[in-house]
C-alpha cells in the first residue's frame, strides 16, 4: 500500500501494491494530462518531492533522462511507488472526475490502514 500526496493541495490517494501512479490515480476517480500511457511520450511527468519509485517496464532515456531521474522527475504511467510519495504536477492539475471512485478509494485506504500491523511499544 502506498499513499500519493499531491502538493500543494494535500490530496491523499491510496494505491494498492504494485500499481502505477497513473493507474492508481485514475482508479481513484482522478484525471490529469496524459499522453500515450505506455512510457513513450513523457507527457505524464511529475516532480517527485518525497519518496521513491521503481519502474514496472523499461523507460527510454530520451523520455526520462538520468538527469531528470536524479532531479526527482517521475513518469507516472510506469512508476510504481516504493512507499508513500509526494508529487507535484508540472502542467495542469489533478482533477476529481469520479467522486464515487474517490469515496471507494478512501474506504480502501482506511481498511488497509486498519489491517496494517501496529508498531510495538
């Protein structure tokens, strides 16, 4: 489970394990500017402010360069969060287009949090 926090709004979206940022946000009822959805265009780049991601498929250097990766740029259609992350959209913004899906996402987040092992004191 990962939580994607959107800066500066503070919106929090729950992503199940092994889901890409793009897939998780769309499944939670959100939309934003994207292109090919396959890692070939770079339209869905965001700035990764906190946390880390891995890529579920190779990403070409001409789409996401090493320098961009080092600067914290993330290709959302291929990036799978390693844990909780914070992102900032570069162009446009995150829009809620399916409130029912957002409500279901929030319930899933609460259920996952309740079933997570509690730290021992």
